[in-house]
C-alpha cells in the first residue's frame, strides 16, 4: 500500500532523512519512533505530498508520487488522511463545518451534509456536538474531531502525527483504541508517528526506529522486545525511563 525507496531529504544542505526505505502492507498499523528532530513527521509530510524528496521514490497504492504536480497530488490526498498533532481545527468553524470541510464544494443538501457529519462523528465516538466550537472541546475531543475530519473522505491511508501528545493516559488509550477500531471498521492502512512507547507496542503490526535520518530497525512488536540490537535496546530503555519520570512528575 505504501513504500519508500532510498528517500533522502536535505533542506538547505541539512540531512533530515538519508536513504530511508520501508513498506507498509494494506491494513497494517506501522509505527515510526525516534528522538525529537529525527525526521519522523517529515516522513508523513513526504507521503502526503506536502514536500518533495531530494532523492528516492515514494509509492502510494502503487503510484510513484514524488514527481507529481499539485493537481495529481490533490487526487492522491483523497486517498490519504492526515491527523495533525494539534488537531489543526479551524477555530472560527463549528465541529460540523470542520468535519465536513472537504464536502464544502459538493452539491448536497443541508440535511445530507448534517447526516454525513453525524455518521462520521459516530465512528469516532462523538455524537451531538455538531454545533459546538473548537474552544468548547477538551483536548481529547479535539483530537477525535480532527480524526473525524481525516476520515470524512474515507481515505485508504491515515497518517497520525503524535496522536496521544498532550493527553492524559485514559484519553490516550481512547485514541489508541480508535486507531485500531478504524482499521477494523474501514480497513485503513495507518502510519503512526509517536513517542508513546507503551501505546506503540499496543497497536503496532510493525515498528520502525528512526535514528539520525535513517531507519535503524524495523520489526514486529515481539521482534522489537526481544532484539539484541544495542541501538534499539538503548532507545527503548531510554524512552521507558523518560516516560517513567514523566509519570512520577504527574
């Protein structure tokens, strides 16, 4: 469903990604982990066509998109939904207007618009909030509205940028559960960028470790847990210690 082949990205001569290669099968949940600034979010922007690689190839549903113009990329983006770290809702629009933003040019009645919005919100466990403003929502609700907007066009791929960032453990678990549910309900392929080690291991089919702009390791959850690779073990142990300190601080 998705594949990156020897992808490099070097803005202003700075190496952000260098020789990144991996593939994601249809319906998989593929988690990318790495330290801050490792280039994780850059990979999502490349897949969505928001930026172009300086080298390599990017395939979405067997189409090589790195050389596509904006018109062709618009068609690709209909297959790829993006869930931003901040939810990126439009503050001046209601929940309904945010969720249905992609339908604004469709010739549908107001009743059909409302029905589509209600049906989409129901998928993410939110009902009856269509007329609320983003300022009236909790952080977790904003994340779910952002997710509803991402699935409004029924994409084949969902990209998640730090979906549990800034959320309490209970809400984080709700979001992680939704990622798995959407795979079951809609059959979507998911690429998840996260620092949440426990969450990653709970939902992933495969985990990639990104280090210094390169994929250092790719494996299943069991392979990651049992690997003897020193870099991977030190990375995982470092995150676990960091998360433990954060929990104690809370």
